[in-house]
C-alpha cells in the first residue's frame, strides 16, 4: 500500500457535496418513496464516492453512504442507559379511564400551556420494538431498544442497516444532541419474501403479525 494522497480543498468540498447528494437521494428513495435520481445516476455517483474514498481514506466519515452497505447486523448486544426513561403506552378501555388520563395530563402540564391550548394527535398503535436513536451534531451515534424503559440494548449496527433511517440528519444547524423515538414497521407485502428467505436459510419461519397495518396481507 502506498502513502495516503493528501486531498486538496477542492477535493474535500466535492466529496462533501457528493456525500450530501447521495444521502438526500437515499432518503428520498427509501423514506419518502419519491426518488430524485435515476438508479443509473445514483450508481455512478456512488462509484465516484467509492473512488474518492479509496484515494483519500482520511475523508471517510461514519455518515458516508459507503459505510452503510454491507454492514452486518450484530447479534451481541450490550446494555445502555436511556438519557430520559422510555415509558410504554398506557391503556384506556372506557371513557372514564380516558377522562382520568386527561386529568392527569392537565395536572402535569405547565401552567404556561393551559388546558385550552392542548392538542391531541391520534394514530394507530404499531406493535414492535421501540427504538431510541441518538444524534450528536446531526450524526447518528447510537440506536437502542426500549428494554425496561430505563435501560435497553445497544443495537446501533443493526439500526444502520435500515435505509430509511438517516445516518445524518438533513438539517443545516442540527442540535448538539437529539433523541428520536419510534417503532420500525414491516409492511405485509414484504412478509412472504422474508418468510421464504427464512425457510431457505433454515432459520425459524415468521408468524403472521398480531396487529397488521393497512396493507395487503400475504397470500
């Protein structure tokens, strides 16, 4: 191996522009389902990025699109502590229980907000593992499961294989630290392929999800 070739300011600038363009294109394709680049163009730009990184490996950062592809999910997890407890959702089976929940909400709400300014957002509950994604200065640094709400399992390597999760936030001035919480969902239409792959590899076949979302069920 020869010595690393020093990158000029022009090369560094081009590398950053190329990386940002590929990140936006990947997000538009996988998260928004609204491609902004043709596949052939993306592949060409991706190859150009690979060439630049091969020539100037000192430019490679964790959020480079090349650091996602081929990354293997980990099966060995360590326990990590959540900065803020990640509580599970509460249940309410009657109007009285809903009213009791609302009263508790009013008591916990800051006086500056006031009851008249509260708004509610309702959505279907998706069963699955809750995730807490930590971004530092816009860069994904940790992914963790909910666990018991206080501690969870660190699964950053696995999270990085999910293409709809950005490795870097698309913000010009991201906060120093921000945590994004949610649940990964798996559409019905992908389940048959996953089941066939599981059978072919000799692993445990998957059962039908308990709470399917509005999608086409497998046949």
